[in-house]
C-alpha cells in the first residue's frame, strides 16, 4: 500500500484579467478629527478602471465625506 497521493492533487492557477486602482485618503490630523477611506476600482481596461475610480471618488465626495464630517464629535465635548 502506497502513501503517494500526488496523483490526487489538483493544481489550480489563478489569473486576474484587467486592471485595478486603489487610493487611500486621510482627512484631518487629530485623533477625534480624522477620517480614513480606501477607494478601489477594477475594470477590464485601464480606461474602464479610471472611469470607475472617478465615479467612486465623486460618490465619496458628494455623499460620504459630508456624512463622515457630520458624525465628528464637537470640540466642546472633548
């Protein structure tokens, strides 16, 4: 009886197609006045990735950044 199981091992090779882009944003300097956001975009081509990235950045700028600022503690609370 043989313990050789190498014939039973299946090798899977992963291949990513397309491009990706990532930016990390940090607003503020104080512990209680700081936001950190990572924006990631993917596409089949660089042009698609850049377009997706700008859409996500605009959404962050228009909606999310203001919401984050609104939940910051008042300086009077510190």
